[in-house]
């Protein structure tokens, strides 16, 4: 039993029991519960409990303030309550479309940065490959540099089920490690359709395929006597999300029937044993059926009217990409290129990625959310090279209307290209390099120029509609007629330490530099004294006195961490002038430290000053001065 086990048991009991807990996360000092009923919790019992500083309610969270050992208590509470840590909430309100977008966005948001980076690397590889064709550099698909860049850029797309297995597991409250195993199983080499087909051709027999042949689906193997449909799941999106959603329900059932003492291994065992076979036997075949139906439908529509085909495919192409159903069209294109040397199957889709990219360009000028705005440039670069997943999942789809504008741009460009009989003669290039796909083997570049016009049409429509009609309502709320306009409130934090300031990103400690613990600024002290930067309360005072946590009267949480690894000194060279729970006023001395002794002992004394609940604020603005005194403004938090 861990040292905080008893405390964890008391906390769980007094927040209303594990059945009253919807989810639990933690920050630097607090357990942040989302409870079904906050009225059930015993506030006073928790406040007076040894090991608990106080209880606060804010932003729909029931916050139990613990102190610097909150990660240890958090781990014990997770175990006692039998819940999955950092579980994501799935939207239960709204219409089906809103809930679907919430699920997709929630699954893709955690790795958007990596997705953007991978798309940019793929674009760089495509650019170098194009330059290589001119003879200026030695760069082909067989060079080691190409192979390495391709592996780096392509890996996240190839193993998409593994990553989505983790993020969707958090979304649906499944054990994330089980989610990774499910995603890995979908990418397992001998599971893929081609491997199963080889096994079938080697002697599985025709009888196993008979039940599925009526559906036009190839069954290559059997599972407990049930025909098993072969499919390729690498790079797929939909199957793993549906399997994880099903697995979460299996986990919920398993926890009810399996004794808690053996749940650690028996629950994952039962989940994997049930969810994956159902996924391979049911979900995979359903996706394959939808793919085949779409393939037949697109072929029939092109025969009926190329223009209607261009409008429809150009309009819905990005929707098909979201669900992974675009693979219903891609095989037809590859087949025609191989057999005929040309194809029009994917011509109508060429403008869609540029419409999407142009929409993101327009949103960049109108967005006020700095985090979302920062994602736009890499998404634009990625989109120009034909990789639009970062733009779709992270930027336009969550905002809905911009995504719709990009669909319109794709549709008009698709119709234009089909009206002019634009034809593709290869499938090698993506994004801007795709224009070379439309040059005939004889060197006729007329198709290439039509593709350029298609790009301009798609981009102009997407950009124009977004600039003209879209408003970032999530940031600027409409003010009802007759109501006073809302003004932005701010809280000013004066410097707690005298010295030279630097960006937090320059900190030697990666956790501070990457903003993991909060936003803020770095101070190189010129004087060994820490004073209160506002009126508030000492929320946490580390026993080693090297760090102190404060909360202002307005609820701003600030962590002041003196030096790096100074916790090892166990309080030597530090003196505290306040204690935990004390009320303090701006400028009051909090801690003294021997700056010279710390340096002589070999310690780095750079001091991060962090707003640990920065997510509760619109923006955290750091001072642009180089030198600050204890009375100078250091950080401004916009409410």
C-alpha cells in the first residue's frame, strides 16, 4: 500500500464515492474532479483532512488542493476509484453531427502538432524529389535520404490506428494501453488483406469464402469457423475508433462482473478477446462494403455525367477522407493508370486540398485564439503539399462552416476540371507537385494549365467565402441588444524576484521550457529574495523552501521555483518567512536564499515564475523588459 493510500480512500469517500466521479485530472497542486453531484461531497470534512489544504469549486470542477505531492495522491485516487486517468469527456448533448465532430476532434487534437510536422516532411521530400528530376541534385526514390525522410513523414500516417487507439481510448474512457494494443493489432502485418489473401491462395479453400462472396467481399481465412474478411487497416481512421468505442462498453461490463482484485489483467484480457474479433469480423467488413458500394456508385455517376461527377466528388472528397472512405475511389484511379496509362477518376478531387488550405489562410487572419492560430502556418504548408489532415481535424472541421466553404471550393474546381476533360497520366505528385500529373507522355502541358486554373478557382472560393462570411464567434460573443459590452479584465503580477528576465522557453529544464507546468517567464536573480507579487494566500510551501505556490484573491495560481534541482539541498541556503495558508500582501517577503552559496555549490539559480492555471485565462502576457525590480510589472493575465 502506498503512503498516500489512506488519504486517497478518504478523498474518494468524501467526494461522494467512485460512483459520483465522472472524471479526474490534476494540476501542479490540485486534484480536479468532475462530479455528477457536487452537493454530495463533504466540503468541510475534506478541508479539515490531514493532507488537504483546502477545497475550491471553479469552472465546473471540484478542486481538492493537495500540494506538491499531488501526482502521488492522484495515482492512488485513480487506483482506489478504479477509473481511467485523464479521461476525456464525450459530448452527450447536441445533434448527431455535433457529437460526431466532437469525437473526431477529440481523437485528433492531441497529435495535431506531430501530424503537421509529418505532413511538412512529406512535402519537403516531394520538393526534393521534384528538384532531383531536373538533375540539379541527386535525389530519387532509391536514395537513402529519400527513404529516411519518407519513413519519418509517412510513419504517423501508416500507423494511424496505433495513435488513434490511444487518443480515442482516452475519449471513450478505455484503458489507453488497451487502446494502443487494439491499434497495433490492426497494423499487424499478417492481419492485412494481402497477407490473408496469400494464405487463402496457398490452400485455405474456396468454401470459407462462399458466405461472403454474395456480398462481393473476399474472405481469406476463418476464425472459429466464421469466415474472416481480409482488409488493410494501416492508415485507416474509422475502424479503430468504432472498435475502441465498442471496447469501452466491453470494459464497462467487464468491471461489473470481474472482482476488483484481478481486474488489472482480466479486464484487458476480456476486452481484447471480445473487441478485436468483433472488429475484424464485423466492423471491417462493414467498412469494406461501404467502400465497394461507393466505388460502384462513382463509376456509374461518371458514365452518366462527368460534370455532375466532378461537382459531387469535389464537394464530398474531404468528407470521404475523414471517414477513410476515399479508398473506394483511389483503387479505381490506380487501376486505370496501370491499364490505360491515364485516368479521370481523381481529377475532380484535385482542387479540394487547395480549397481547404485557402480556408485556413483566411482563418489565420480572423482567428483570435492564439493556440489555434499557431497551428495554421504548418497546416497551410502541409496542405500545399497535399496533406490536409492537420487542417481538417484541427482547424476547419471543429469550426464547421469553414469546412463547408472548402467543400464548395472543391466542388466548383472539380466541375471545372471535368468540363475541360482534364486527365491524369500519373499518380506520383501530391499538392502543388500534382500539376505535373497532367502532362501527357508526349509533353502536352495543356492539362497542367487546367489544373493550375482549378487550384486558383478552389483557393479563391474557399478564401473568399471564409473572409466574407465566417466570424470567430467562439472568441467574440454576441452582446444582446441593450446589454453593456463586456470588457476584458486583467490581473497584473509584479515581479517576485529582482533580476534579468528571459523567455520561459530558454529554461534549462525541459518541463519548464515546454510549458508543461504552465505559462510564464524566467528570471535570473540578482538578489536572494522572493516577495509576494500580489495579495493572496500561500497555497503551497515546499518543505525544502525552494518553491512556493500562491493563489491571488482573484484565483490566479502562481508557482515560483527557485533554481534547478535545488530540492536536493533539503532547505539549505533557504529561509521561509511565511507558512502554508498565510495571507500575504504584495511586496511582503516570502523566502530568502543565499544566491552566492547556491552558485558556489554548483546550482543553476534561474527562477521560473509560472501561472499554473493559465488555461483559465484568455492570454498570459510577459513583460518585454530585460531587467525587473520587485515593484515592476512582470506578467499580465487577461481574464
